[in-house]
């Protein structure tokens, strides 16, 4: 174990993160290596960032070439790479989402979306979902369900109402004359990988239009082919008024975006801003990522390999498993007990995975993961749970 790296980081870090005793130093495609040279199948992918895999040559090349040309450009000036990315995003987005604000992260995208909804509607009320997660800045955190995130920082942005996910009557009761925005994930990620049920998002969209609220869909984790489609909302035939994306957009370079529909329109000058938002380096990386996703067919690949992963995990015979669910390569195993010990045991067997609540193990591998690696993950999950079954 590389104790020097781990001890140095622990000595100087802020303390807000729980650190695992592994120092990751390199990666390629769906594998990462630690400082001791041990290799892992990566089912975290930087929390869903590395959809095109680690160190994809096309992304590496785009970043290097752009860094040698121009890394930063004020938003008061136009830029070739920014213009290219804006055009590409408008082409691949659901129809009508053709005005775009570029930023640096998912939480920033949510913050901007909430501001834009208030500006467009003149209403301050927000309806969000129980178990939902939208980030940890003040506005995003105000719309995040978990009290563990919210309560230490109260008072937060007022006027947020939480309703059960996938319950249309509760949503109908919550959207009132003062509601400016409804914000939902298409699949609740941090909340346990709970997909929207058939018809739910369509009915919420109709309610929003009838009552003058805007529908914000948070595709920060589900965007860019993760679920087998470029954006998960297209599984449901829904075009939101505002869509938030980030994570996988730029292959590991920090970036986010807010895509705006006609009910928002062109925003007034100085309504929002970002020094680093839309910088040429991130834009070049994002353009390269979109090319890779399209040229390598990563959306249908995620659908096929996600089905393989789901089938294999569901075939594991263990009394510890409550259920297995997911869409594409966004998959969860819900246990009947805490998942943390099993996550640690999986890491010992060379698989890195994520929690999604105390009893859920979440798998978000790079979309370039091979069928053989998927099978290895399934085998090691089964071995881990069977080893636990044998313990007294």
C-alpha cells in the first residue's frame, strides 16, 4: 500500500471525504491501477464521469492539442471550440433544447437551472422528489432530499416541497400557482438507482405545462449514453424545459451544461455567469467525447452490456440480495443489510463499486467495458456474497 500518498492526502485534505485506503494513479479503458501496481475493474468511473473510458486516445489528443493553442477564453468573446460544442450539444439533445449555458459541474448546472426557472416564470416555488439528489451547493442542496446533506446548513433556499417519486397524484397536489420549477432525475442515482416508471415523466410534463411551471430534468449522471440512449429522457419520450448535464460530458475535464427550451428562451444579459464555463480546453474534450460516443456506438453497447450485467447479477443465488435493478450500465444491487463491508470485499477482489444508500451497491462502469470484464464483475460479486454467506 502506498502509505506516503495516502497519509499526505489525509494530513492536508479538508476532511469532507471518506477516503478508501487505495491510491489510484493511472487507468485505461475500464481499468485503473493503484500506486502499488494492482489493477481493478472500475465500476465507479469517477462517479459516472469516464463513460468513454480512462485515457481514451481521442480525448487525450484533443486536450493536448487545445492546451497548446488556447486553454481559456472569456465568455465576452466567441471561440471556435465553444461554438463547435454548442452546435454539437444542440444536435444531440432532445428537439428544442437549443440554447445552452456552459458551466463546470452538475451542481453548478442545477444552480443555474433553478435561477433560470425563477427568472422565466417569476415564481420561486420548487417541487423535488424524495430520495432525489441534485448536488451540495445551496440551491442544489435545497432540492436534495437527504436531511444529512441539508440540516447542518439550514436555513436553505425556501419554498422547496418534496413529494414521493413516481407518484403522479402527489405531484399534482404539489404544483401550485407559486411553483416555478419541478426538478427530477430520470433515474434516481444517489437515492438507490430508482428509474422513472412508464408514463410518470410524461404526466409530470403535462402538469407543468398546464400550471405554468417548468420541468427540469437532472441528467447529470444519466446523460451521454449511460442508460443506452444519449439522454435517458428519450426512453420516456419527454422533452424537458430545462436539462442539466455534466459528469461524462468532457471525459474527466470538469464541465457542465444547462440546455434550455423555448419556454425559457434567450436569457437577459448578466442573468448568470461563469469564469471557467465553456473554456476551450473543456469544450475540446467534450467534442472529442461526443465523437467517441457516436463513432464507437457506446449507447447501444451500454444497453447490451447493461442487460448482460443485470441478468448475471440477478442470477446470483444469495439470501443477502433483496433486488437488482437498473437501466443500461447504471445498475444497483440492493441488499438486506449494509453494503459497505461488501464494497470493501469487492475491492479486495479487484472490483471498485459505489454505494447508493446504506444497503445498495451501485455499478457505473465505463461504457467501453468488455463483455469479459462484465462477466468477471458478476463472478466476483457472487464470490463476495457467497463468502459472506459462509461466515457465522
